[in-house]
């Protein structure tokens, strides 16, 4: 069997390469290219799209080819690394998995904590679940009853989807990679409960791949900078408004400053200069400009309320920075026990400010060491480390 690997993302290619160049799978492709290895990322060609990817490292094919084993044999690869997020439902993915197996390829499935449920419905479910408990408490209005009913329907749909994934899809995989230890244990428990113990043994924890450009080294000088990165700071789930209030509490007179990167960062944080709070904002920047920002920063703060295993956290650890995160990201709590992070106990500005202040004090008192953070946690997320780990697991 060939030693080559094909990365596959079931997201639509709509004639534009750029949305796919930032995703996790392409990080592996870029890394392998620096090592002289030819690697490709396969995408799903949107119906009606006649354009082809311009970048030679990207390919796109219609769904009809994805369910043909001859198509997968034509790639002459031994391993197909499939990502769960995309436009295909688990039931549409089943014939794809079967075709890959019929072609003699091994399947590495990189899945999120939603057990294959597409990202958007999963986030809607997360929101409705919170509203559901609120509605039970406030069980007085038509609105709260309607929200409760919708939440129950979404809960049933999520459970049905997860059972299908566990019973039909995951047993076809040679390796099942999830993004947090909590997700790993939950997935193993569900597989065992559904009579798939052999698949449960193939579930492993694997963080998001971080480019080696983020790696801390002795020449890096840490500054009293707090970094915050998000796609869109006006999205309520990203917690921009909460973070802004927390900064007003902790930054004045501290000697620390913040750098906020992402769409609408100026709209949410841009007025701070008028009140003497040092916050620098940037719109979304080129990926190549991100590593220097992480390397100079001492603390990374993420206020997002819906992430499986936030990639910015692993980028920060690789750069030797500590992390502050909200209670919704409790899967990162082992980092607190290891001395690399602080968790906000509640989703409030005051609680987040307390966690940020804890990290600021730890750095000011010399209790945080970037070398220690990198060597104990950060290097485990580097693409080079993950690739060698993945390759060695199939060499046995």
C-alpha cells in the first residue's frame, strides 16, 4: 500500500481558493511541501461550478466521484485523512467512506465534538440548550414554551445523528481524532454504549495542527501584551463585548496592553484609546503575519462560547504564551492544572477580568516561563510533531 496521504475536506469549492487555504487540512499540505513531499487537499465541487482550483495543491470533484471507489484508487494513496466539517450529512458521507474502504485506503477521521453534526446546527443547538434551561425556569410564556419545544427537537436530531455516526461511520475508520480530551472520553463512552467497543479503542486526542512558524525559541522576547484573535468580534458567541468590559477593568494602570485581531475589532474595541486603555486593533490579517503577534504576546485570551478545541489556544502554547478562556471551553481545563492557563468561572466580564488578572500577575511575578509552556504543551500541536505521530501510528 502507498505511503502517500490525501487530505479531504467535504466543503464546497465555489471557484475561490482562499477560504480553504486557512483551514487545518491545508496546514498539513503546506508543511509537507516544505519537506519536499507532494500533498493535495481534495474538496467537494459545488453543483453548477465549472471552475477549478487555481492552486495546484487543491483539487475538487463532484459528489458522484466521491462515492466511486475507482476515483479513490486513481489517487494512489494509502491514507485518506477526512475532516468532518463540511456540507455533507453523515448519511451522505457513508457511501463515501465505503468507497474509500473498497479502494483499499485507510481512513483517518478528524471530527469535532458534535459527532459529525455540521458546525452551524451544532452551534444553534448549543444556544438553544441554554435557552431551554432558561425556559424551564421561566415556564410562563408562549415564547419560552416554543423555545423549549424547538430545543427538544434539535436535541433529538443531534442524538439521532450522533448514533448514526457512531454505529455506521466510525467503525469504518482506522483512526478517529478529536480535538479535546473531554470529546475523546465522551466519544469513547458513546461508542461502547452503542456496541462499538473496537471503534472506541481507535479514538485519540489530537489537537489542531499549528504551523512551525509559531514555535517559540530562545531569540523570542515576550512583551506585556495580551492577544485576542477571532473571525468576527461582533458575533455574540465570540464574546467581544464581554472581553471589552473586562479590559476596561484590568488594563488601566497595569502596564499591559492588548492587541485585538479580527473583523469588526475596531467597532468593538476602537474607542478604548479615549479612556486611556491601550488596545490596538487590526482587521483580519495575512496568516503569515500572525506568528510574530503570538510570539511577542505573553497571554492569549479567547472569550468564545462555542469551540471544540480552539486553534488559537494551541497557537499560543506553541508560541510560549499562556491562555485565558471562558467556562464554555472547559475542555481546556487541564491546562489550568498544568500551570499554563486560567479559566473564567462564569461568562461575565468580571469573572473574565479575574482570570486575566491572574495571568497578568503570574507573568509579573515570574511564575510563567515561555520555554516551559512550549516544551510541556506547545510543541505537541506543531504540524511537524502531529505529522510524525500520525505517520508512526500507521507504521506499526
